[in-house]
């Protein structure tokens, strides 16, 4: 690996440079050569909105989270020397160490680019508080490692545990395949763990006897323990998988933590999920996750008896789904770099980055998920969050519209598909045609979030459409667009899912529509009152990119506040729904937005233990939840 010859130190001072403070950047030259005529670029979620508010530097460019500055004319940075400049005019104060530069690079006078190392944002003028412990020690009153905890369990702990569990004679092919699936799942998640299941008789093992009992209902199971064998009754194959998984969890816990956990010698479990929708979302646009990483996350969901994988496949930063009708989407629409169609964002530097999922890879992921009873819900985010789409397909732009007539909340100029351009619907129709063949789910998620309030107001084509159709404002246009999209999906046998803003401006037909309440918890109740089915995923509890503590040194985002694991675990999504609307609340979902997930360690720190906390909230009845028990069991969880 070639050494990085430049470092950009960054610090934030809370009381200088305006109400949102100021950054101090220090570029250190560790190379053997002097440089001049250069520019430095960095990416940061704390954006500059006042171009003139910098000292000892010249503002060059900003696009969303991309910023570029140059030193004063004639400046030379000698080997071993540094250049320091300050930047104020920020759109918000920095709150945590991840609010500074996430990546940087130099553009030299000859147009070439060089990598620049960056690290945490330092805090000037105030105490930089370390992050606290996020979990208590935990307490076990029932010594069984089950997560989520079942609806009912009356168990007697044994003195030892079986070496492995194996099907008794007479098991059906479907039952044997489910045992094999559960075994493979464990071996993928715990590659050095002792195999908890086998398909042949095991010395010092215990036999499993199966009974299909449709009267239990979907996803339900019952387990009965005795000295010689274990019986599992199940309502469907998903229920059998869940019953096997909880047995594997208990056996694994008893084996690796015998001081805390045991395996039952007698008793029973009677279990079924609290909610039908037990979901997890993954944003693969900001950062790309290779196929094997996506499949591992799906494995983790299955381990926690979650059943929905919401795959966020497009956003401003990239379009990740191969569409054969428009190959430009995954050539031009995924490449970020200094000289690429899209500028670097959120962790990208001098080296170009790309990445997308071929249709064969998508089919592989969907099949992997289906085998684990996880449904894949694809999302392409429209009409907003479409910068990558518009870069790839510029014919979707109204050429008469000023190129920077509005900006999204993330700072992207003119980033929404135009409802007045008929070609928009032709493109989306062909996209949907290919998605229908890839994804068996009856739902296609079309985003619909964060369309800026003045979007399309400078487009002559949009103004004419508004006059012709009697449409008022941005959200009236958005509703017009969404209704057409809903009809296009219906023609293809699909229903529309979206974020809560799909309801704006008149919304769409609620029949068959599923909306996700993310902005704040009370939005979910309002959507249910309008007739929509709702999944609760409020940022204040279920967004796993949010910081888990207030201290400066804790990483993550903070726009939705601080979300400690205890709050995520104890939050009751259905609390505000009256009885007559409770059926509209389909379930809950974790959301993994990837702005802060620059490496696997950040992912694990922010996602765990909150993902299993949401899994237990989705499965376990409120009266059976126990925070201290959860804190004792969750360290056994697989990591990403």
C-alpha cells in the first residue's frame, strides 16, 4: 500500500465564526516535494453555506457534501510544513466527532490528484467528552439465551446440554431441508462455533420430532422439551425455522457462556410474532455493500426472526440496480471521483468508486433471503434524491429550467425527476418492467421523501402542467406524479410503498398502499387516520445512524436527537394508536442510512445492539420485554 503523503487535520470551535462555529483545517505536507497551485477537497455533512466565510483560503466549489478550497495566490507548501485555514458560515453546528471531514484529496497544478488522510474532528474550546458504556451489565433471571424473547416460555434448566440436535426418524424432506438451512445459517454467522444441528444421529445429542400444525398460524411454533427428545410443532415452514433458531440460540449460549446460560431439560415454548412486518432497511447508495455483505445482513435478520429486507437501491449519490434498458444508470450513475460523472461524497477521495448489483446478483440475494423467509422490498427513490439518475439520463431534465433553482435538504441542486416530462414515465415504466421480474414482493418502494418545497417552480414545463391540470405547488405536482406511478405499478401487479411524504399534496389512493412513518412518531397515527397502512420507523428511535449518546466522542448523526439502545428497546411504536386504528400499524423497521458507515467497525458500533433491540420490539409482547435480560443476552449476537 502506497503511503499517504498528506494529512488534513480538522477541528471545530463552537463559539467563533458565527452562530454555528467554525472549522479549522490544517493540511500537512509529509512528502519530499513542495506543492503550489493546488486545491484541497473534503467531504463533510456539516456543510458550508456562506462561500465568503473563510480565512486564508479561497472557496472554489461545493456540491452537497463536497467542498473544495484553494490557498492564497502564490502560496507554496514546503515539505514538513502546513497550511492552516478556517471555514465558517456553516449550516449547523458540529455536535460529534463524525461531523467533520470524512475524506479529502488534493488536485495538483497539473490536474492530477493525490490522496489525503483524515481522522476524527477535534473539539476546540470545550471539553471533548468520551463516549459512555451503552449497555448495563445485564441480569438473567431465566437462564436461557433467546433473542427475541418468546411470547410464552416455561422452562426448567438442565445441568448440561446436548452436543447437537438431530431429526428423529420420520422427518419429512421439507423438515430436513429446514434443519439444514438453520445449520448453514449458524455456521455462516459463527464460523468457529460448534455445530448445533446435525442430520444424522449424534452421540450425546437429542432428537427432534416435528409436527406440522396449521392451526398455530403463520410463523408460529411450539417447542416441548423432555429428557430424551424435543418436539417442535409449527404452523408453517417459517415457524419451523424460527423454532429451530431459538433452540440453536439456547444451545450456543449454554455452550459458550455456561456461567449464565443453560439448556432446558423440560418445559415448553409457545411463540408467534407480535407484528407481521419486522423489517430492516439498508442504504447502499451512499456506500456500496458487496453481495456477500448484503447476504450476511440478511442472515443476521433471519437469526433475529426478522422477515423484511428493505433495499434502498438509489439515491443522489448512486443508482445501484442494473437496468438493461438503461445501462447508463450503472455506468455514469454510479461513478464518483474527482474526474467522474459524480463528485466524491461522504468518504470518497482521490480514487474513483463505483459498484452496482447485476441482475444475476439480485436474483441470488433474493433467493438467499427467500430461503430464510425474508422478503426483499426494493426501493428506487423518486422523484427526489435523483441526482445520479439525472446525471446518467440528462434527457430527463427540463433544459429551460435554471440549473440551480432549488436545493434539496442535503444540498443537491435540482435533484428531482420532473413530473411534466413524459419521458420520465417511459423510463420508469421500463425500470419497473425489469424490477417486476427480479423481485417477487407485491410491494415496490418508490421513496417519495424530501422533495424540497420549491422544487420544479422554475420549470416552464412544470408550470404549464400546473396550469393545464389545475395543480397547486410542489406537493400538488408530487401527488400528480405519485398517482401516475401508483397506476403504473398496479398495471404490473404491484402495490406502492413509500416514505410518509407520499401522502403530501393529496397523496395517493390508500388502498393497498404502505407508508413508512420516519419523520416523527405522531406521523404514523396521522397516516393511519388517512387510511394508509403504516410501518413505524421514526428516526428518534429506529434510525441506526443516529448517535447513541450526547458526548462529543460518540459517532453518528444527530438530526433526530440522541438514540441510546435503552430508548430503542423500550420505545413502543403502537402506543399512540387507538384500538380502531391498531390494525393499520403493520409493524416496525430499523433503518440503516450509510452516511456514517465508512467501515465495518462503524457499522457494528452503530447497528448493534440496536438492531436486535428492534427485533425484540417487533416480536416480543410488551409485557415480556426485559431490558436487563436483553443486555445480558445481546453480547452473544452475531456481528456484521
